[in-house]
C-alpha cells in the first residue's frame, strides 16, 4: 500500500511539474526579461499561473476575470467565467490537485522535515470560507464596481495579494530587468512579504494558500458536488479502517463527504483504501445494480 501511494504521489508531481513547464515554456522571456504577448495570451490556462511570468504562454484565469471588466461600461467576463465554469462542471477541483504549479511548490515545501501544524477544527473550518470572500470581494466585487479617477478598475487580487504572481512574475522580472528593479517600491515589498509568509507557512501547514486564500480553488469548489468527475464511495466494501481520512492532507473524510468542496481530487485516499471502496470513475453500486436489472 505504501509503495502504491508513493508511486501515485510521484506520478502526480510529474504531471504538475510537466504542466508547469509546458505553460511557462516561452524561453526568450527568461533570456530577455520580457513577457510573451502572442496569440496564446488571449486564452487563460485552467490553473493559477501568472500572466506576467516571463515564460507564461497563456493568461491567468483570475487575472483574466478581473482585466476583462470594461473600465467604463463594466462588462462582465462571460468568456472567462464560462470557460472556468465548464472546467468546474467537468472535473471540479481536479485542477488544484493535478495541474497547479504553485500547489506543487507548496507540497514540496511541506516535505521539508519540520514539526507540522494541525490547525484546530474550530479555527480551520471558518478560515476555509476566507477564499470565498476573496473571490467575491477582490476578484468580482471591487474590480467590477470600483473606479479610479481615470475611470479604470484595478485587478485587486493580482495587484495587492497574489503570491503566485509575485513568485512567477514579479521576482523574475525584477531580477531580469534593471528598469523593473528601479521601479520596485512599497507595493512590491508588501507582496514579497506576503509571499514569504505563504512560503514559510507552507513548510508547516499543507497547502495553506489553497485551503484558505486561493480564489480559483473557491470558484472550482462551487461545482465540486455536481461535476462529472466525482468521488464514489461504496459502503458495502468499506471496513471503517479510517485509512482514507488519515491519508487526506486537506482534512476531508471521504466516507462522510466524498465530494467535499475542500477535496482537490488528488486521489491519495483512493490509493490508501485497502478494499477499493473509493473510486473516481466507477458508477455508484446502486446505479450499476439498477442498470444491470433493466
């Protein structure tokens, strides 16, 4: 069982890393300190990935949602929201577990051998709602309604909070571009401090950004219980050993809530179950029995 889990973890990290390399494969950007502005930038990638990363070939979905709000007429981001909603309806938070480069970085930081912190449930549970507030206020609300004296809105989350943008875009551009280094001021220092907090907390807490802050994870979570890719639990196979819930680092009990909004579809619980009571692709037992009797 341990070997199966280890192999599964390695495969998932290879997929995460490979997607990160593919979506950030614009080599000239890293050589010249520039940003790719070709036709692919018209499309957003499904996971968190900074538009301003020198290697980024696509746009960030959260940045895209904010930037396409028309500065004066307040047009809604129907294309971006529709694209992301389709992904959510298909796979829920699978993107978080398998295609998010920043999630991979958090996981690797958590592997550093240090004492780990388990947030008490009475604190952890309310904190999980913070990411929905971030989505509603910083991604939708303020960029849509707030206007500067120039009549333009601000991408509040990307500009003032996002540690992904600081790591993938801000730091590389500051290092590669002398003009950017000279222009870096209080805002960059603020975001750099937030990134350091995120990095340090990731050493002790499993994927804290994903659990408590990420607005994209919050958006996909809205579709988790109705997505086509769903977790199926067969109670007839379950022996109540608790292996699945012990394995879940997102603090989900798949027996009680197999399609929890906090599940990132990593599949560790499926591999940990000794009796195969959990699965992603098999229809529920009662449905199979019903189909077989027709």
